[in-house]
C-alpha cells in the first residue's frame, strides 16, 4: 500500500507547494501503513532533491531529462514507476501539469481519479476524499473504488509538515523516453511571485476604473509581498494580462489573504477565490455581493482608500 | 481535417445547487442546462478555424454521453455551426466511465484534432480529455489557450505554472483547452437553429465499463460568518484585525 508523489520543478528548483505535496504523500502513506516514494522528472540536482527528505520523502526517484513536458511520455514514465514501486495511490498537484498527467496515469493504472482533493482522505478503507464541486458551490465526498487510485491535491489545503528523516536518491532510466511535442518558444515569468503560489494576493476589478489606476494597487502588493490578480472583465478589456485573471474560467487560487478591490463578486469570480482563508473587500457599493464572501470590508472610494491602505501596511511592516 | 469537440451538459453557472433529502444526490429539478463553458469555447474555436480554413477543415463533429434529454444541448452546438453530432446513450458515471464511452464511440474514426474543455463546471474533475487521449493512444496537450493551423501543422500555446509555451504537435491529438482559446462564445443564429434540425445526430449504444469512483454524499459549503465592516478612515483597524485576529500578516 505504498504512495507515489509526482513533483515538478521550476528551473531545477522546488517551491513551497512541492513540500506540501511531499508531506501530504507522507501522511497518506502513514494512513495506509506503507512507504512513500517521490518521482521527479526534469533536471534537478541532488542537493535540491535531498531537501525533500525534511518532508518525509524517504526515497526519491529522479528522472533526469531535458525533455519538455510531454503528456503522453511523462504519464507513461510515472505509470511505469508507480507499477515498479507497487504504488496503490499516486498523488499530484491540481495545477496545469497535474491536470495534464493525472488522467493519463489513471488510465494506464486502471485507477479512479479524483481531482482537486481538499486535504487528507476522510477514510482509507474505503478510500474517501472530499472536494469542491459546482465551482465551489458544493462540497462532495467521493469514494475511489478501484484498487489503484490517483488524486490531485488542491494547493494550500493540506499544509506543509516536516518529517525529518533519511532520504535516498535513485536515478530512473530515461534512455527509452521520447516526446513528440516540439517547444518553439516559451515565455516564463521571472522575478515575480507566482499567483498560484502567493500567500497574499491583491486583485483589482472594474471598480479600478482603468489600467492607468493600477500603480497604487501594485504598490500595495509590493509592500505586502503579494502577487497581483484581476477579475475577468479587467482581463477581457485588456487592462491586465490574461494570466492574472482569477475566477471560474481563470485561475483558481487559495491564498491566506485575498484583497478584492473594486470587484463586485459575481459567482464566477467567487468560484476562483472562495478558498482564500481571509478575504478583504473594498467597494463603493455597500450592497456588492463580494461583502457576503468577505471577512473584512470597507465601503468607499478606492482612489482614496488604496493609498491609505498602502501607507498603513507600510507602517506596520516597518514596525514588525 | 476533421475536428471532434466533446461537450458536457451542465447546469447554468448561476444555478443554486439543491440536494435530495439524504444529501446523496443533486436535485436537478428546474435546472437550466447549458454547454459547459470551456466546451463552448472549444466549439467556438473549431468553428472559427473551419470558417478561416474551409479547404482544410472538412467537418466538425460534437459528441456527448447522456440520455435523450441532452440532445437539446447537442442541437444547440449544431446550431452554432457544428456539422454533425453523436450521442452515446449512457447514464452519468465518473470521469473514467465517461471518457471510456466517448473513446469507444470514436475509436477508429479519423479525427485529427479532438477538443475538450479543461474541466466541467459541475464536477470540476479535469479528467475526461486526458483519459480519452490515453484510451485512444493519442498525444495530448493540456491547458491550451491558443490554437492555430498552419496547413496540417497544429500550433498551440499552452499555459504552464508561471508562463506559457508555444508548441507544435502532430495529429491526431487531444487538445484540452482553457480560457483564451476563443474570446466570445458563438451564439446560434436563427438560420443556424433552422438548419440544426436537419443535421445528422447519431445515437450509439453505451459500452460495458465499470466506473472507478462514485459520489458518496454532498454537503453545502460552510456558511461564511458576517463580514466585519471597517470605516474608511480607520484603515489601521484593518491592519490590526489582519494581524491580531485573522493572523494572516
């Protein structure tokens, strides 16, 4: 009853979400009374791989390859490793990569798949997990009835736990692996905080009134060490890039603190942010639906309030 | 080139979700059904490509798995501009069950591109497209936000965590699409609605497949406690609450 966790890397480095995934796998392995193995695909050096030991990794299988993400080839490799390590549960992140690979791995293993699982399984025998459905309007409990199971974890729902211990790193033979996807060019954000990874997100809506008003919002984000985001109308209007759109059809995020500035809070928007631990809303309309989803609210004009907020947080940070 | 678009029939986004008394099922009475928003974008892009490359894209087929009541959604897709439709006469099941029904229905057919939305707005399981690709032994690319045809070459942009990649992939391929693939969903015209009535809609029987997961029960998300309002001239109170009460800064 062992567990295999697939992890990705960003230019050879792991992130907090990687450690969450590894320690999540460790706790599931403990629940099942089995071992945990990790499969890493890509160029990651031994020092970085060994960091996983602190989160309970035990054994890391490293498929060191330059090959870009290729759904078919990567899934075949993960399934092969899952079979070799006798994994009964395979765990991935519920992000772009996990969504690409988990369904293919599930078919290869003849396993049931539940995506976007919230936290640890509710029971192991039967294997029951909880997840959101209807874009956050409902929660459901699902039982995976097949012998093997694949799940993807909703980020920031399990938390990072430390399990200090020894870790061994073993290479995986990748000589037979080949992809058919040709990468022509790539455009990767550098230096900015990843929206899906950020603990604090500052997000603007149509109430910001125009792209020229974003500077104060960016200043607030900078003071808080936050990522910036926006609502759908804002990205549709081209005020902000599409990758900043959070909501049902954009990115689904779960930061510790979410600022909804000039966002009315349509149901489609809430679907993307309702997992935030704390929501602060600022809107000039006291009746805006965002206030039913928010923990703290301010009714007023953003152009006045935003600079005051930045100043207040700056003062707080300076004294912290 | 033939394009297959997989359609899921889902409750309208603004539907209030109701449950059976034992919380084991969703009560769908009175629900307005729509084409899953991501599938609608996939269909829109397929139609755009056919209109832009009439010599290249011969046919757009839409497929769904479900009972006869989902045919209204297929007819809507035909009215938008798809050429023909397939309904696999299957009950609802888990992702593996649905993907198997769709894959079995089209196995052996010559589709160069199969488009699936990245998730459905009901179960949000993000699984059917990737599973179909594996069942058919096709390549797949997920999180596709742009699709262009350069002759028979398929060029796509896929979103990755923190960026994007422009890639080229050979067909047959399953493209799992998200926001950006098309901007404004196609709305059926009156003429489209008229011609849709006579477009072919084939019903194929379900195949024997055992689901690998099931829903045990539903619950409503926990209610949020009331929003604490802060006066606009007391911003330091917000800082204080976030630090001492919510403990998030």
